[in-house]
C-alpha cells in the first residue's frame, strides 16, 4: 500500500522544487516529471519522481539532505521592525531562510522567486501596501497554499471597519509578541512536515518573556 506522504499534488511538488505550480504542470505535460491522473482528473506525482528529477539536475534532494529551512517572506518598510522580527526568529530555534521586501511590489517578485511557506506583511507601506500584496496573492492560484500573517499598528476594530482584510489572513498587532510568532512557526513546521515538506526540526529555543 502506498504511503500518502509518497504521493504529492502539483502544489506540494512545486513548493519542494521551489517552482511555480504552472512550471511543474508544464514539466508533467512534457514528460520531464512522471505523474498520473486520478479518476477526478487531478495530477498526482510520486515522491520518487521528485527525487529522480533533483538527482538528474545534480542538486541535493530534500530526502537526501534530511530537511530544508522554513522559507519566510517579510514585507516591511521599517528597518527597526525588520531587525525586531529577525531577533524574534533567532529566539525560536527554527532554521529560517528569511527574505525581506520593502513593499508589496518587491514582495510579489520574491514570491515568484522564493515560493515561501509563510508571508508576513505590514499593512501600511508605500508605494504599494499590504492590501495590494494580499489581493494579488488571492488572485493567483499558485499562492493559495502560502500562509499569511499581517502585522499592523492598527487596532482590530480599525481593520474590521476598513473591511479590506480577508478572513483567511492571520492578524497580529505590533509590537509582535514573541510567543505568538514562535507558536505559529511551530504549528506551521508540523503542518509542512506532515505534507512531506521536510522542514528542519527546531533547535532548543531561546524563549523567555515576550518582548
């Protein structure tokens, strides 16, 4: 019997390979990546096919290396807030590959390049704000599996009255409490590992009172 972790969707395969879902679909159609179609018409890819492709490209596969860092994209235009976020990550124990963008337009470029597991964004940025980023992500099917946290100095009431933030986004107020972020990362790492992403297990975290 095939283990469920040995069979991947095109979205899961794309995140492991660091490619867009469209790119993976093209690789399947061209025969570069072996796949099969379910009775419902959905493509499924064996994990072994991913490993074979990575081997042929001369790189290290996630199963060979054991794990990969968690990929996080931070959209924030305040250097102080960036430094604070980096300090929180250092306390968590997770191995994180952090990319920083100063506005939504830069974040969208990095989304295509990096395929992060998590996007953390401020709302108030110029020239393109966090709402612009979230709306763009909502319209692209390849980004549907990426989790989003919004950090803002606005109150929940102000955000709700504005009405532009969708309910699938997690909202945290600034200053971000350390335990909230670290708990979220712990849960995210567990979900990714269950889906076959092979995220590094956290080292002993340096967690103290919330900053």
